[in-house]
């Protein structure tokens, strides 16, 4: 969670942790008709009867009053209608709010305090449900929910061009349900958890579950490294969520970023082969999404495995942190690594003892479109980029100087929902050691 770090929405506002609408309106508002995401309906338990909406309820003073658990069936009387609800919470817990989609309508739902927007659910698209899966609340707190309709500027221009009039009369019905959870399910995140003090701890091998519950929601998980064995890697994964581009960021205990990955929409994100070393007792992992999705949860997992000879070691995104490959004096070798979404690997080969030529083969996973570049003394010596998914990359006879570090940079895209495992073999030969092709191949 981004805007506050105290239990309860009212406490968040009192602490001044939220942002004013005027400051954030341009950032919060959508400007276009984004395509809808895939929606998987989930049952909301605890609400058996739906009350009828009581109008007028377009101001906080006239907002319809409810006590959780509660439900309402309502409509948008016009395209400019605003519906407000005051939901009182009887005890501490996590408040789940769901607003079902309306045929032909693009809804937008805010949690407000006075003139301030605390959280917003605005997934984009017609017929799409909105809501908040796990708002942290305190006993006797009142949460104000505002439901409105979003009409994009593009849609307004189309109407003006075609001389179309706004919808006449009420929309189809939507259902609002508010359910209070006192004890979260095992492994489920507990908000607020956007800062260090709210991080939920997981042991290696355990799974955590969370939601991108509102725009700019950030969830923080604490991975315990107690008893972590030397020579083992730390591997992390976050499963994909429909319509969401997920970012996973690993933080050291001092808050500095160790490495960071961002996937494409709906894609899982992986960070493999981290080497924690002897110092830290834990890492914090921050998981965030490009927009909200209160329906589909993600799963976060951290586990360990033994490093094998030839495995890359992360982070290795630049020359300063390049993974060392092989030992001094080696003239050939093999590297195994992963190039998941948002990754880039820099490998440092042994310094050749004499002038040589380098050859390398890169086996690319299905769905991968990789590029390999060889650099020495700050200069690019060669590059291979076939431009096709799953196509292997190959370099032959690249001249290299003796006694100087050689960097191999592997970058590109990977569309698969897996870590993107690759294998690269390399070898040195004496300058001129590669046989020239026969004459008929030179023609």
C-alpha cells in the first residue's frame, strides 16, 4: 500500500499519508477506453440480502448508511450520477468491497475522506467489476464509498462527432457488497503492508497470496534467510494476474534495491539465482501492479536450490556486477541462466592468455527473442540477433585481445510464462584457429 502506514482509513487521513485529489487527479484519471481485462467471478460470502438504494445519496451528508456485512442493489440514475455509501465497521479487520459490473457502463469506485481520494478502483472497460478486496479497518470506523461512471474523452469526442446524446434514464443495476474479515486466510497478505513495518514474513518454501487491491497498491513480503546455506541460490516468483503488468523488487535490509523485474500484462515474474551472501538475515520483496484487480489474486513464493557449476549468479545486470564464468586459464565452458521478463545478464569470461578468437552458441527457450553482444575494453566487438522467437544465436571467430576482460551481454524479450532458461557455450581458439570454409562456400 502506497499512501499510508497506519491501521484504519481515518487514521491514514489524520496522519496526512494520503494525497489530495487536486494533486493527483491527472495521475488517477484514465484518458481513454482501455480494453477490459479477463474477469473471473468469485463468490463474496457473508451477504445474503441486498437492500434497495435510497436516493438522494450523491453527497456525504445524504450517503446511504450501512453496517458491514451489508449489500445494496443500485443504479446510476444518469451518466453524471454519483452514489455514496457510509459503511460502518463493527470490529477490526479487513473490509472487502465488491461492485459488480454493469452492462454497457464503465464504473469507477473511490474510497474518500472529505475531498480526498484515499484509494481508487478503476480497471477500465465496460461491464467490469470494481472493488477493494482487503481494506484495513478499525472498530467503529466509517468507510465512505463513492461510485461513479467514467466517460472517456475519446468517447465524448465520438459522441460529439456522431451527435449522440448521453444515456437517457438509469443504467442497469449494480450490486455493492461489503464483507468484513477478522482473521485472514493462511498466507494471505494483511494490509497495510506497503512499508517495512507491515511486511508479512515468509519462510523459504512458503507461499503468500495478495491482491492489487487499488491503483498503486504495493505489497511487501519479508523473506527470512535464517539458516540459509552457502552455495545455494534464492529464487522468487509471482504468478501472473489478468490485465496486470507486475513488478517485483528485491530490497536489502537497508532499503536499497538489489534487483527489479517487470513483466508484460498477465505474465508471471521470476528472479532466479540470487546469492544472498553471509550478511542479511532477510530480504524484503515489494510486489506491485500496473493497475488494480480486486478479483484475481497473485501467489508469491521464495525457495532455495543448490548452485551447480556454470550457473549464473544474480544480480548481474551491468559490468560492475557481471557473473564470473569459468576460471583463469579456461579456454571453453558453459553457462546456464534465466532471462525472464525485464532481465539482462552480463557475463565475464576468463581473460585469454594470448590473442584469440571467440566462438559462442546461445540456446534460446521457446518464446524468447534474445540478443547477445561481446564487448572488450569498452567497445562492442560483435553482436548476434536473429530476430526470431526461439531462434539460437551464434558468433564465430570474434577477435579478442589477450589479458583483457571479455563481457558477454544477453538481453531481449521472453513472452513465456516461465523463467526463460537458456544455455550458452563458449570457447577460445588461437587467432586463425578456425578453419576457413572450403572455396565452394565462399562463392
